[in-house]
């Protein structure tokens, strides 16, 4: 059986995610600084890690301040094709399908810590968007997200000022 390289990255990501519940966040952050692996970096921004230390209101505020609002504005113009190739390696054959308008979505899911910014946006037709939802197995792990380093630095600051005192 052929296992796609992205699936292996997804597995690595889940393994790191599990580590965050047993290992100190800052210790893992130091490990990321040395290795700079996408899988570890993305595991370290998981909202789940921070949610447990915050009230619902504080968590919502925290999420908005680092990931921005939940949804992309559909008014951003200039996109006329479904970008299915980036995720599944084939061009969308559904262009002329009725009721299949293009929608902007998070490349790395918002629920997993992905920000609502242009660099983390992918336009897909409604059908492909429904297929993707929060599936990180199709995420392009081979590309280093341009926003990840800054996001991690902010999380580190947050961890040091808010959470370390809490522990
Ligand atoms: Zn499509």
C-alpha cells in the first residue's frame, strides 16, 4: 500500500500533539527552534493546549487576537478557479456544476490554530470545500507556512506571561 508523504506528516503532527500533554510546552518550543519542523510547529499552536488554562471568554479573545476572526471575507475578489490541485493533485472537474460557487477556506484549519490571513487561505468550490473541512491529511506539509514563526513567538510570549504563572 502506498502511503502518501502528507499522511506521514499528519501522523507525525498527531504524535507531537500527544506529546504536548505530557511534555512542557516551552521544552517542545526549544526543540522546534532547533529543528524548525512544520509538524512540531503546527502542533504547538493547537488551541487545545491553551484552552484548558483559560475561561471561555479569555480563550475567545486569545483566539481572535492571534488567529483573527473565524471566517474569511467572501468579498476578496480575483479567484475564479477551485484550487483542488494543491490538496488532491488534480484539477477540479466540477467548474460548470450548478450551485458550486467558490468559497475561501483555511488551508491549515482554524480549529487547529490556523489564522484567517491571506497566506493561509485556499479557494475551493463548495463540493471540494465540503470534502476538506478540517482534514489535515491533505495539508501541504512540504511547504513551510510563512506565518508560523511569528505565531509561535506570540504563543511563547503568551505562555510565559499568562500560563507559566498559572501552573
Ligand atoms: Zn472543486
